[in-house]
């Protein structure tokens, strides 16, 4: 999966920042769910798994808001999906 997420069109302090962010990643998330279900996962399990991962990432980010120096996030190489 090589879908790119675009940069926000306005500053993150703008009132519509959350909506802009949701719009930017809605399609990649839907594509991820499609890949997971096509691989054989039931949709409700796929949604629960994605929700759990997002919750875990929320907690991890709260502890360490900045990635380690030199760390480059991957563009979603989620094998086997």
C-alpha cells in the first residue's frame, strides 16, 4: 500500500484542523481496512484491531511526543496486508 497522506492545508491551530486531518487519512484507513478484510479478517475484527492500534499509539505518543532522532516513519509497509 503506497497511499500518501497530504499535509494539512491550514495551521494545526485552525478550528478545522481535526476535520482536515480526518479528511486526509480517511481514504488510507479505508484502504487498509479493505486490505485486512480481503486477507480474511472479519470486518468487526479488523475495525477492533485498528482501534486498538490507534489507542496504543495515542498512549505511546503521550509518553514520547517526538520520534527518536534519525527515526523515519515507514510509509505503511504492513505485511501481509
